[in-house]
C-alpha cells in the first residue's frame, strides 16, 4: 500500500530518541520531509543523520522545549517557512514521574508540570501547526499519549490525568476540523522498549524492592501478546494515521498495546 506520504512535510516532536525517533524514521522511509525537535541539538543531530543516511530523506533539526509556548511556535513556523508548508504534526514529549497518590499527596507542582509536559504541549503544538494545514486544506495531527489515557493506573497518576485531557482535546478538535480535510487522532502506546520504559522499570523495581528483570517479567505476563513492543511496531501505526490512506479516520484514540487495555473503546 502506498501511504501517499511522498513530499508531505511532517513535524515530529520529541524525536531524538524512543517513540518519536521511530516515527520520524518511518515517515522518512515513506518519503516525507521532516523536522524533528527535542531540547538537545547534539542528540537531535545524531538522530537526523541516521535517518538521512538510512532513508535519503530531507531532515531538519529544531531545538525546542515543548513546554515553552514561544519555542514551540518558533519551531513550527520555522519549519513551515523552510519547506513552504506543513502537513503532518506528531505531538510527543517525555513522560512525567511515575507513582500514585501516595507519592503525589502534597502540593500541586508535580501536577502542574505533568499538565504542561503532556497536555499543554499538545495544545500549543497544535495551535501553532493547524493554521499552516488550513492553508492547504489538508492535515494530520497524531497525538502520542499512553495506555494510561484509557486505563488510569495507580503507578502512573500524573500521566493518567494529563493523557485523559489529551484524548478530550483531540476529540473536540477532530470534530471541528474534519470539514477542512484535517484529521486529528491519538495513539495510546502500551509497553514499548525505549529509555522511558527502562526508567519506569527501575522506579517500579525500587518501589517494590525487586530486580528490574522481575518487573519486565511481570509486564510480559500481563500483556496478552506476552511481549514488549518494538518502537517500529508503534511507528508503523502512527505513519498510517498520518497518511493519505487514513483520510476517513478522525477522532479515534487507538491503542497500540498488545491487548493490555481492558476497556471496550
Ligand atoms: P523517551 O524518554 O525514550 O523519549 C522521550 C523523548 O522526548 C526524547 O527524545 C526526549 O529528548 C524528548 N523530550 C522530553 N522532554 C521534552 C521536552 N520538554 N521538549 C522536547 N523534547 C522532550 O520516551 P518514549 O518511550 O519515547 O515515550 C514518548 C512518550 O510516550 C512519553 O510521553 C511516554 O510517557 C509515552 N509512553 C511511552 C510508553 C513506552 O512504553 N515507551 C508507554 C506509554 C506511553
């Protein structure tokens, strides 16, 4: 299937490592032109060089902290100006600290930070990108969230509340933008092998006084597919949602989770 991504211009946020990096690589392999952002130029340059070498795609790098509204606007506008258009936005960021109410029973600061990192960054990236999509009457927004968006977790309280907000935001936006040829969807990754997952495993091991490998073992037992995902499996699904072929899919929150989410929708 030709995804119809050749010559499309995509902005992939938080793309120096992990899920964002995998999505950037997939979009580039399908012929898209890319801008990738993260906070550190050095790791971004290394990721961009790898992607260029393996795909031949044009990849520009923009340093940007997605929690800084002005940074986000500059990064998106610079990208649209450099390539003359912006068709695809993948919103993404790091994850907030793990833990439940026991860890976050005192004070609002961790909550504020999590909302800034995972909810408000999605809003500001989208606010900056949608006007460029409107100009061409075509656009794709795919928001990276988490299984915790659909299945709130006692070990991921901060993530759970911020991601639920993203699902609501993307659903409202999907409804408003559908008539303009712009689709807006969310993806909810399950356990996927990245640095973030090893950080979560380490924290979980520390909380329970067990080895990290025992945490991975427990996760594998709980996942119906009985294994942790490869980031490439996540990226393939995101590339489809960002593609011409997904033109009639909007407002969904799609789990890419090996079956671990127990809810119907
Ligand atoms: P990761 O920690 O491996 O990579 C995160 C990326 O975000 C890095 O490139 C980092 O430089 C960048 N980043 C972090 N904060 C940023 C900021 N303020 N501004 C710009 N860039 C920033 O994480 P990942 O596993 O790739 O996860 C991506 C998202 O998906 C996270 O929000 C994570 O919580 C969520 N998620 C991951 C999993 C998983 O199993 N990996 C599962 C569910 C949800």
